[in-house]
C-alpha cells in the first residue's frame, strides 16, 4: 500500500492539518460551547479558550513538531 518513505513524508503534513483543524474548532466553537460558563479575570471563558488557549496550544504543538524534524 504505502511505503515507509511515503508515510514519513506525509506525516508532518497530516499533523499540521490536524492541528489547524483542531485550532479552528476551538476558535470557532469557543463562543458556542462556553458562552454560559461565566468569567475568569473579568473575561468570558470562551475568550480564554478561543483567543488564548487555542493559539498557545497550536504554537506549542508546532514547536514540538519542528523539534522532532530537527532530530531526524
């Protein structure tokens, strides 16, 4: 089916695509899912999920991915 070289070349692209899709779901879904959750430090919970946690998680995952590619 797939040779190991094809899989190893496509794996980073699939990981990045999954990260972008997850980021979009957190960004877009935050106001929908967390609108009734209250506030923390004067900001609504959807703000913390959509505007703070999602970008930080995306950047952290991309840094880990880059570090793994540097090692190989």
